[in-house]
């Protein structure tokens, strides 16, 4: 009786498939730290080396890092250009669409503007954000600032505002993560939008955004890292801060997410100097 032997061609196909699977298992997602190429961070929105179900591009992974920021004293606001009066820099966006400057300001002449406009066929997640990376000499106490929402059209259930603090390479981070983070939900959502292993969520409100008013926010991020992660980060490479409007899990052909979102007078520093009393 003839004995069947695998052909050279079939063996080649099998080896190629095995190689591709191994390659995928070794690569991480890129982004703002939340699974969104913002992070992360954020939906957009914030990716990490360990498994996560985060459905978006939000900043989180080392391949997305910009040049290392210079150390700055933690005795002051460590944000450069916190009121956008000097133009855009050193703020940036990790991925399009980019943020703009607008004269709808809380103080001064300018604010950062996120123009959310998406067609019904848009699917999944999308993040609109502005980002700054800093390296304070010690971990600051407070993040504060103001946001404003106009023209809020909820095109999908998970459409919301958040800001994200991502700490890269801290000496005392959980060893399985390249970074760890806290995501502060400002408005528009009443439950955690997704599961992400290297992030903790904190709700500032679970309501839909108030429209046409500047809304203050203020958190003790230093205490929150202590309470939620068990330690204040030390000896870190950098801290990435993202201020976002985003959506997740949008069904194609259903809804048209729309909003005009502004951020101004942003602060990251000692409690005594916070922009919000």
C-alpha cells in the first residue's frame, strides 16, 4: 500500500503560517497607551505590550514615544504653554486629526480646539486629542484645567471626554507593563468604556456634558496613583498627558458623532498653584 507523504509545497505553507503567528505574538500595538495608536492611555481615545481588549488607538506604547523631554522642576506648572497663548508647541497630536487653536478661550486669546466630525460609515473607535510629554523632577500633585463643549451630538453610546495620565518606565510600576496610567472620565459616559489591564478609571461625572460653559476640573493625581496603583511613580522616563474627546464601538452606518470641545488653562504641578481653586 502506498504511504502518503506531505509535499514540499505544503510543508512550506505550514512553516510560513507558523512564522507569521510567532511574529504577531511578539509585537505590541502602538499608540497613546490606551490601545489607540491615545493614549495610554485613551476610546482613541489611549496600546501596551500585554494583552488588552481596548478597541482603539490611544497613546500607550514605547514605539510611539517622541524625543525624551527635559527634566523640569516640580515646584511649578510643568506644562509648557498651558494657556495656548504661544501657539501650539509643545502640545501635539499622536495621530490625525490634529487639534487646532480657537479664540473661544477661558482666559487670554486662545484655547485648544477638538473638532469632532464623523460620518455614519465610521466604525469602531476614534480619538481627538492634544498631548504633552513632561519629565518633572518629582511626581506632581494636581492636574487641573477647564473644558468647554458645544454642539454635542451623540452618534454612539460610548462618546465621551476624558484626560489621561500615562507614566512610562517607572521604577515601581507593575513589572508586566511598559507603562501604567489613570484615565479620568469627564463626561458623556456612565460606565468604564472597555477593559485595559494597565489603566485605572476615575469618574469625575457620569452625566452628559454641559454645553456652552467652561467647566473646571481638578484631581490629586499623586494621591490617586498611591490609592489605585499602590505607589507614587518614581524614577520614570516621562509622563504623557492627553486631553480627549472620543468614541468607542461605533456601529458602521449608524449615528454621526459630532462635537466642538475646547481645553484651556491646563495645569500639572503643586496643589497650591492649581489653575482651579
